[in-house]
């Protein structure tokens, strides 16, 4: 689905990604772990097309197409979704209007008709139930005054509505208590199909108890320095990141 | 002295005997004094501190007609779009400063919704009590207006009455015969515990330049509630100097909302005099202007008594080569302890050629007060833009959506849903965004 080859990126003069290689296939869940400042969030932003980062080398191929020249919205239309670590508050725009606009702009981008109002409503009802959200969420201003947990749940709600092919969850577990974590992870698991894929970016192993990865990668100093199965996450949880730092010093 | 000032002075001699109220000696006296002060001061220039950023010269140079005639040719179809069509309202319509009874819907039943001319001719006691008591002498545009104005809206709501529907005041200029200089005046009185909602608009429907020098005096007695909305979306030929002065007594609550989307030059002198304990003053506004347009908001809240609250929130969005000015003065007199005053002016520049001058001015002579003020000038938040785009919303729509959300914040206090809807529509139009956002 996505093939990242020797990806290098920087912000201003600071090299952050120093040659990332990663391949994710449909149906797979990948976890990217690593200490703070290793480049995890940069990687997710670059995949989603954030313009503050300058890609200085390498390529990202999504379903056979080069992503590099596409705007963030075009990437979204192709089925890439980024759940933000810090979702932005947009006062004055309700969740339901926002999601309606996002869905219909994405459909327009793909040359499809707008979704019928009835269908939209039914879908919103279904997905709020999935994430155990009260319907009153929909009429609130986007993320304004939301608790940390509500913001993250709202991200997964958007994911559920947009049905992306590739979802990147950037530190979705941060700021969640154990109940919210269970609901959010449960939502992600229910959204899995054989055709979509999830990349979970996390500092801790905790989330991976709920969203079980097929592959775990360790990102350190702008490179993936170790890859393995789910057991690698447990090893990191036990031993911390110091041995990784020592190995790659 | 400018040519226009000379023209005005010589026109006064001709006009004065014909003005409404010319048989009332008090009024005659008031006018002559005001004219003398205008003669001494003339029009302000950019050398005057209060007019530093707004140059009147280009709009004063036109050869304005000063003594205007009404226009019977204007029909309801011509003015419909300037009124709230989906709402039953009282209407006061003036054409070139003359009352148009056939386009209006006035009342004298339980409260007076009629004309300033009628007040001048029929209510000498009210005129003696109120006229010129709100708008200060010595302000040159106020003086000029006092000398000439003999019509406009007169609204008086007696104690404990609530006006059953909003009042729309529409001032039209039709100027086929050349540039027009018009001077109209409101006198609005809400007696004890009375309530009224007003909507006001000035509109040039000709293709020649117009200059409107407007004064509105508002008196809110104890416990009175006044909502006053100004929609300023005039043509590129129109200049407006709006002098609105609000005098508030104990526990009164007055909101003035100013929504500016057009006009060549708009200067709003909006003054609140908080002259009774626990009075509440709200002023807010949205400005969205573009190429060749200047809007200058000069506000004053004068806290004279203890325990009063004032809230001021102005949002500005500037496109093209536009110029915005905000000068917000908050005065807290020594007696006005426990004053709570809030002021905020936020601006977004959507073009490299747009310019904003913003200046908060606090003068505090009491020692136990809470005053906060802030102003920002910026571009749209990049983080938020990326967030919206990553959800599939194209850049242009995302910018429009964010700008809309920024502005709509200042609509919170609009109490007439039809007006709010209409303002939303105008904002969406101005920003070129899908109306669906604006719900």
C-alpha cells in the first residue's frame, strides 16, 4: 500500500529524517516506537504532506503513485488519514459541519457525488455509537473545550467517518485514561478490514495491548534501527530505550 | 477653511429658517452655537490626533449638494434588499434625509416609532430634555450635524414597555443630480425598564459620491435594555461618519453591534457613557473590507459610576488594499470603583497590501478595577490550516472556513435570528465560502 524509500526530511537546517525505509501492506498494523525527538511525529507529518518540512531525499509511494507533489488534501482524498497528537481547536465550526465538509470535499476530490444527507446522518449515528460518544458532540465546536480524551476520540470518530485506506495514529494514547483508551482502541480494531492498514506511532507499549501490531519498528535519530514482531514492543517496555541508544550511539 | 466648509456655512443661512424646529427658540439657539463651533474648528485633518490615520481630504473634495430633496421615485422594490424581508418590523425609511411615509411603517400607539422632525415640531419638552445631551459639544461632526439635522428616527419607549418587534431604520441616498452631503439624526429614548431592538443602515443607491454625517443619541434609563445593530455595507462611493453616543443609567444594558462590509470610508465614533451603577455596555463588531476601503472604529467607554461592566470585541478581516483603524479608549473615573472593562481587537490580514492601525487607550483613575485589553494582528494559524487540509478540505475552503470561524465569534450577542442568518450569509459571501459552514 505504502512504500517509503530512503526518506530524508528537515525543518529549517535541522535534519530530522535520515533515510527511512518502511513498507506497509493492506490488512497490516505497524507500530513505530522510539524515544522523544527521534522523528516519529515528523514522519507522520511528512506522509500527510505538511509543508513545514522539506523533503530532501527519498520517495513515498502510495498505491503505485508518488505522493511527493500532492497537497495534504489530495493525499486525504487518496485515503491517507492522520490522527493528530494535538488536534487543533476550531471555534465556531461544529463537528458535524466539519465532518460533512471533509467527507464531501474528499468525494468531490475523487470525482464522486456528495453523500446524501440521510446517509450522512445514519453514518454519524453509527460511528458515534461505536466510539460511545454522546450525540451532543456533533453540535459542539470542533475540539473547543474538549478534554484530552474527547479530542482523541473525536479524531478516531473522524477516521471512522472518512474510512481511510491508511490511518496513521500519532500518539493517540497520550492523554487518555484507561477507559478512553479501551474505547478508542476498540474503535480502531472494529474499523480494520483486509483492505486498510494502520500505523500506530507511540512512545509506550500500553496502546499495543489493545491494538495488536503485526510489526514493530524502532525509530531512533531519524532512522528505523530495529524491526520485529510484537515481542519487540514488550522488550522495549521492559528494557526502556537506553539499550537502543547505546547500540546506535 | 475647505470649500465644503464654506459652502456649508453659507447654506446654513438659507436652510435654517426652513428646518424643522425653527420655531423652537431653544433649538434655534442650539443650532447657531453648534454652527459657530464648527466654523471655528472646520473639518479635521490628519494633524488632529483623533484623525491621524484617516485622511478625509479625498472625500471632502467633491462638490456636494447640501440641501437635498426627497425622491418620490423610490419604490419598495428598490429598497427591499436592504431590509430583513423574513421578519415583521417597524420601518423608518428616509430618502436624502427626508422621511418617506409610504415606505415606512411607524407607530404612535404604545410607544413612539416616528421621526425626529415630528419630535422637533411636537415634543418641545423632550427636545429640551434630551437633544444634544448625549453627543458632546465641540466634536466638529456632531456640531455640524446639530446645526443642520432636522429629520431622522425618533424612538421613545415609555417605562416598562417592550417594543413588540424590531425597528428598522434605513437611510437612503439617491444622487442622480450629483454628489450629496446628508445630515440625519436619531433620538432614541428607552425609559425605565423599557426594551427595544434597532437595526440601522445607510445606503447610497445612486452612482455618485455621498457623504453622510450622522448623529445618534441613545438614552437608556434605569433597567432599560437596548440592542442596536448597524449594518454597514454601502457602495464604494459612500462615506459615512457615524457619531453614536449612548448614555446609560443604573442597571441598563445596551449592546451596539457594528458590522462593516463596505463603503469607501466609514468612521464610527461610538461613545458609551456609563452614568449609573451596574450598567452593562456591550459593543462588538465585524469588519470585512477590501480594495480601496477604509474603516475607522473610534470607541470610548466612559465609566463614571461604580460597579459597571463593559465588553468590547472587534474582529477585522482585511483583503486587498484596505485599511482598518481601531482606537478603543476606556476611561475609568475616580469614582468608578469595581469597574470591569474588557476590550479585544483581533485582526487578520489576508493580503500583503492591507494595513491595520490598532490602538487601545486606557485611562484609569480608580484603584480597584479590572481592566483587560488586547489586540492582535496576524495571519491564519498554519497548524489549523494543515489540520483541515489533512481531512481533505482544500486550501481555499480551509482558509475561508477558518476566517469565517474567526469572525463569527463576534455574532454571539445578536438577538435577532434573521439578522444573524443574514450576517452569516454576507460574511460567507465576502469570504467566498460555502454557506454550509455558516450554520
